[in-house]
C-alpha cells in the first residue's frame, strides 16, 4: 500500500493562514477605531481624546443643564439654513412664528422664511361657493386654511386680471381685496357668508 498526499491539503493550510491573518487585521482595525489616541483630533493635536467625557461640574453655559457633558450641546453652526444658527440648544422650543421671524431677521427669505408669520394675514370672509356651482368668467373660488392647517370653505373672489363692466360699458370699481360683495355676485348663487372664527 502506498500513501500519497492529497493535492488540496496545501491549499487548505494556506486558507487557514489567510483566515487567521484576516481576523488579526480586523481586530487591529477595531482596536484602532476605538482607541482614543488614534482619533482624528488626537492625531492632529498629539493628545488623546476622551470619547465619553465625564460631566463638568458647575458648567454654566447657556442651554446646558448642570452636570451635562461637554458633547451634549454642540455650538451652533454658521449655516443660515440650519435652525441651530438661530436658536441655541436648551432654549424653549420655538413657535412657527418665532422661527419665521428669526429667519427673516437674518435675511433668509426662502423656505420657511418666505412665509408670513402665522396670524399676520387673517383668512378672508366672503360668500360661500358650492363645488357644483359653475362660475362665470372672472370669478374664482378662493381656498384658505387656518394657521392650524384646517381647511376653510372656499369663498367667491374676482380673478386678478378681471374687470367688471356695467350695462353702459363702464368699469365697475372692485374691492381692493377682490372679495365679491353680495351685490356683485353672479346670478343663481345662493348668498351665504363664510365666517371665520
């Protein structure tokens, strides 16, 4: 009887060594990531960085509760689109009006800053327009919502580019807010006023 080595046994040994090396490399990588001496701040300054610092006693910074850690309230950024640039951590939660006013005060007129603060433009009251009523040319349904987001029944308004004429062909002066008064309502519309509370 003759015994000869299998051709795959050498490859099996190589695979085993590669697996051991991979485990050692992974362990070293995890240790390097978790070691405070190898944090980017530590490499730049040459000083170890404390990952979870102990609370600072007597920290009197605004917005930091007594005993809070230094990482609990990062300083606000300089990005005007970030609310942290306008409100500090620990401040009471701002209302929508406060956010809009702060953004506009900082010169931000896009996003939320493009809107008027709630309550500055109260909903208009006018004649109710049922959905099934066919509006003549020059009249439109004006849809509104409350500051709380509740839809209000649509009211009747004049189209912005519309001019109303009398029987002699003279232009009739329209209200500045373009809300249709009862005397200028189209024929067939039941006159019922929408009241906003």
